């Protein structure tokens, strides 16, 4: 039976799938692919907030009942998938909604969040855009001159899912102590360069017994159908943990990289990335 549920709510193109599969080496940990669990309880939250059947009853009683519904719902979901002690659910919204989750979990929610130099995030997204030569990814529209240049596509990535939404949620999260207290941020670069040190910090944050991981061979145990993302995602991992040379300036060019560091100055300051 699952004892605790943890969350992986990381930046797009930052290694969150890699982290899930790395942690899944531990026989006590079950790691999900990108999960719809938060959508189930978030949808229920909307119905609970709007339906007159709930509004017309005692407010405190209904809040108590709804919190129990969410608590038992997430644990029921996890227990249906595994009998391992720890369940790590991957979803980008957990970071932002951790203060809500705190209302119904019987323990403090703990959210892992991998971040990465945004120039490399945008570069990785642009490479995905260029990768598929057969299908029309519907991103570029020449009649409307939409997303027809690297600079325009960077603006598109910054204004649309998955990067745009995540960055707004991240900005709001780091400004609100009630949300930030539940988060543990991991720099992708640090995880690749010093994995033993970073993985120990993760275990200390989760407060679970340490497991010796193999960073040179990481079998992939989570799988997703990336066709639904239309050139916006790739969840296949490299099986060795290593930091590749940054190609952001080669892929995007200096003007686009400078635009990224200027637009997201707050990110570079908060996470102390060099510009």
C-alpha cells in the first residue's frame, strides 16, 4: 500500500522524465509518466465550487467531506497502480496548487521541480519543432506570418503551453511563501554534473531512506504517446546521466537568447543562472 504520494512538477524540457525514471530504480518508488491525476481532482474542485447541491449544505461539513474525497481519491488512484511505499506523480500543475493539496493530504505535500537554463529549454523546444519533417505541426502559418521565424517561435513558446503556462505558474509560486515552502528545486545542470550529491538532497527533502542509484544506466519504465503533443514534447530519455554541451546560441542565435534572458530576468536572478 502507498504510504506517501510525492509530486514531480518540473519545467518543460528540463529532465523531469529522466528524474522519474532515475527515482524508479528504487524498488520502494513508483514513478508515473505525465499524469492526469491533478485534472481529476481539479475538475472535482470545479464541480464542488459551483454545484448548488454543495453550496446549499453546511459549508464546513461539505469542506470536510470534499477534502476526504480528494485525499482518498488520490490514494485510491495510486494504490490501484502499485503497492510500492512511495508514489511520485508527475504533473506540471502540482507546484502551483501545492497549497491547495495541503488542505486534504494528511501530510505535507512535497513537490520536486527540475529547472534548467531557459536558453536550453527554448533551444530544446525549437529542435523538436525542426525534427518532424513529415507531419505539419500546425505551428507555422505563412498566410498570417505566424511563428515564421526563430524569434516569433520563441515568443510563441513563451506564450503557450507547455512553457508559457509553466513560467507564469513558477513566477507566482516563488512569490507566494505558502506555495514555495512545499517545493524543492533541482537544477538540471547540477543533477547531471553532481548526481550523487543532488539525489541525496532529494531523499533528504522527501524524508525517505536513501537508495544507491545507477547514473550510468537508467532503464526507461515510463512511456507516453508523444504524437498527441504535436512537436511540443519528447519523453524518451538518454539512459546515461550526463550534461551535453549547450547549443542554445547555435540553435536560436544571440538575439533570441538575449531576448530570453531579458524577458525572464527574474528567473535568472532567483535561480542564480549566469547571463
